[in-house]
C-alpha cells in the first residue's frame, strides 16, 4: 500500500503530540505548580499551562485540517460521481457510433456489461471500501498521456546526441557483421532476404 508522505508526517506529529500531552501529565504540572505556594508564581505557571493547551489545540486543529484535505482530495464528490456516471457511457457510445470497425458491435456489448459497474452506487461502495479513483485511474492515465506526448517530441540536445551515437554504433556493428561471411548469411536469413 502506498502512503501519502503528507499523511505520514501529520500522523507522526499527532502521535508525538498526544504522547507528550496526556491528561495525567497536565495534572502533574498543575499539582507541582500548586505546591510552590507563591500565589503570583502559581498564577503565572497556570497561565503558561493554559497557553500551552491553547497552542496544542491549535496544532491539533491544523493536523485535523490536513487530514480533511487529504481525504477530500481522495474522495470523489456526489457531483463528480453523477457527472462521470451520466457522461462516460454516452461518450463511449458516441465514439463507437463514429467507428465503422467490425469489432464495434462487440464493444457495444462490452459497454452494456460495464454500465452497471459505472453506476453511482458502485462508485460510492468502492470509495467506502477505500478505493482511490484519482490514484488508481487518474495518476496512471496522466502518466500514460505524458509519456505519449513526450514520445512525440523530437529529441534535442543531449538526447539527440545520444540517439545519434547509438545509430552510429549500430552502423559499426552492421559493418562488423558484413565482414564475416557466416554472420552476414545469418543476417540475411533473419531479414528474409535469402
């Protein structure tokens, strides 16, 4: 299972925070302060404890907000689910109508099979079980499209030089093969020219 580094950091802070600020530890501080006897010193110490508690409360609120943000980014809203379930099937059917492919009918049948899976109920059930659609589908799809686009960009700079060097090395190896008759005949058989 892949954990978000932000969640791990916040969880660590929470455990640290809870561990050092137990109720018993706070009462121990109050008892120690009361034993001092000097009223002004007791008041100052109690104010200090109160300020620490307020600071702790603010830190816990911040940690809670980070957890909420992380959960919100992982969960699809009802509006998102409605949009996906109401849009994806018609979109796929529209794409199939434009296709004259013989496999189009098989694809239409497959879409009919997937319609119940692409329902709002299924999305909600999977999310309740902890499925993260954005991580499971969105991130790989983003990486796939990024690599597809990157593969279409002609190499420049150092990549172009590396590619040219590899081509030159390939030519050198072909020349070595041509110099040996046995290797050359094998190469011709591989390429079906003999």
